[in-house]
């Protein structure tokens, strides 16, 4: 039997049109949430930016909160992937190098685009229970990575055992505060300077 033909519009299937429409909405959310902020952005503004009708918006997302969750998830996935790659590349290296590589990879991902930084450290904080749940889940992933690095270093005899969860929480709290302050600074210090200071702080906390 012949496979049923897929209806195409201007050379694209319906699913391809839907995927492209969703990507435009996510790009619009990154731009508007990351510059003007989540509260200041309406569904209508998102649709205008993305060149999508409000009717089609609700085909893709239940509401504006769902778009914030989706665009924040994109940032999370990129940060987790890059940090995980850094840890795998340095699996056999000393603990100080592993921590530095992971912190650098995470901070470069977040700080390379001010819109990502604003969404990560400002717009998702306390927005709603669902968004807060996702933010905390991401924080737990980062804490888990740092704890694993610490536990591995203890097993190798590089450092003594500590409360790595507490130290990870302290470090991530410092990251949130420092990066937020960096975003607001005028003139803004070079991001490499901030990354170096935070990298050194992480190494000191975990290994000293």
C-alpha cells in the first residue's frame, strides 16, 4: 500500500510549520523576557514579535507562564549539557581543574547572553509555583554535579570529606548575587573577570 501523502504548504509539512512557529515564539520570549521582563510582556506582544496570531499561540502554549517555562528549560538544557561535557572532559584531572572547568562552562553559557542571565537570575525567581519548582530542580542538578565532583575527589584522596551540599548552596547563592550585580553595573566589568573570581571561589570552597 502507498503511504498516505503528507500535506505540505509552501514546501513544509504541517508539523514543520508548527515547529517553526513554536521556535519563533520561544525566540520572542527570550528577547522580550530577557530585555523588558516577564511581567511587562503580554501574550499579544509575544505574538507580534514572533509574527504569530494569538489563536496559533494557544495552539502551542496554554498561557504565558508555559512560554517562560519552555524558554527557561532551553537555557537549563544548554547549561546542563555544557557543564556535563566539561566534567566528562576532565574526568581524570585533579579536582581543582574539574571544578574550574565546570564553573567556567556554566558561567560562559549563562553570561554570554544577557537575556539568558536575566531570565535565569531575575525573571524566574518567585514567578509562580511551577516556575519556582523548575528553578529549584535546576539548582539541584548543579548541586548534584558539585557534590559528585567532591565525592570523587574524596575517594581519590585529594580532599577531606565536607558538607558539599551546603558549600554548593553557598556558591550558587554567590553566583546569583554576583551575576545579578554584574548585569546592572555601569560600566559592566568584563565577564572574564567575574568568571575568574567565581571560579576561584568555587575551588576554594570545595577544596580548602
